[in-house]
């Protein structure tokens, strides 16, 4: 199926219509943030699911119950999906955190007024491309990626869900409300998950004992988290995600692009990256 059949255009970017029908996007536009809300923001395939595991465990101070009993889409609902609508009842019961793939410019009025805390997760775009390539091949609500070359042109041109990686990252690193944003790299979490848990906890105003930090990091390490049925998307019917083609928690490493890219693809990607990021001062872990 084509982009015209599977996607809608929302604020200039493609969104998969099946996941984000108009009523959900409308719901989001009127959504009221609270200053103590926690928002996980990512370009797709940058480590959202990982953060949807880490944040609730920090808030529960290491109690595994929320992550072992509540699917991640209910635990940390998406602003742009049905679950945010249905989770409204729980806002007073849980310390609610939300996830979104929106660009900074797509945030609603209430966001700019309330300035909730944001965890912005960044990942090497070559690995985002690689992870996306497999994901688009297994999810029926996304346009089949075609060849790697074809998909690379779409990726570099922002003709995929949530548009351009470059625009997304630039929009968030240029945000004015920097005091309420923690920028964290996927690669940093791979290198030192315990240190990352500590850093996130500190940002969220939680002081955790070394044992609790250790417990959280141990649960969230790829091989362990992959076993969690509430987080590995095994609850999603195969007609939507065919994990026989590629698992959602696929490899969980940094640098997998090296196993996928040809030399020519690497050069093409680098050339576009250099051009699009030429005015950016931010220090990225992969540069
Ligand atoms: P790969 O496809 O490279 O394995 P998102 O949740 O934003 O869609 O991102 C999905 C990517 O994050 C996938 O990357 C997935 O395996 C990876 N991921 C999820 N949980 C992880 C974990 N605990 N450790 C490392 N990577 C993880």
C-alpha cells in the first residue's frame, strides 16, 4: 500500500492513519499538560520503548509491578494515540508520563504554557534508519520500505512517518525551554545504563539507592526487557506487527548500520547529514 493509502498529513508530516486517526490528533490539540508531567520525546526508533520501561521504574522506585502488569502503551501513553484519551482517568492515580513523536513545532499551546519535563532521546540517525528499515518491513500500518536505496531517499527527504529526522532533532535541540529538557543519547544508555538511570532519576527529582538503580538497570538491559510481554509487543496481533519478519526489540545495539549500509549508501547518507546539519552546534555522541 502507498503513502496516500496509509498515511495522513498532520502539520506537514506523515502520520500513520491507523495509529493516529483524526479524533486522536484532535484530542491532543486540546490536551492540558501539567507542569509535573513527564514527556518522553523521540523520533521513531530512537529508544522510546526503552524509556517507557525506565521512567515508570524510576517513578515506582524499582517496584517492577507497573512494567510487569501494564502494557507500555497504557503505562506511558502516546499523546497522539487512543490510549492518552483513555488514560485520563488515571492522571490523579499515577504519576503520569506520556510519549510523543511530535516535532517541537507541533507541540500544543498548553505545552508552551505549562512546560512539562521532557526527556528527549537521540540516536545515531544511521541506526534510526536501520531500525526503521526493519520496522517498516514488519508493520502493516506502514508503507513497505522497498529497497534500502529507496527507503534511504525517503528517510533523508523526510517522506516517512513523522517526517524528517533532521528537522525533528533540530526542532528539539533549539527549544528555548532548555531548563525543562534532558537530552539523552541512546548510545549513552547502551554504554552505561546505570549511569543513565541515575541521570534521569536526578532530572525527575528522584533519589534512588544504589541497589534500586542497579535493579532498574538490570531489568532494562536489552536481553531482560525483551522477555517482558508488557513491553515486547507480543500482545499486538500479527496482522499489525509480524514479528516473525523482524522483532520489535530487534537487536538493541549501537552501530548496527555498519551491517546494513553499502559504502555508497554510507557516503550518500554522510553527504546529506553534513549539508543538513552544517549550522548545528550541538555535540552529538556519534560525530
Ligand atoms: P533496533 O531495531 O536497532 O534493535 P522505539 O522504541 O523508539 O521504536 O525504538 C526501537 C529501538 O530501540 C529498537 O532498535 C529496539 O530494539 C531498541 N530498544 C528497545 N529496548 C531496548 C533496550 N532495553 N536496550 C537497547 N535497545 C532497546
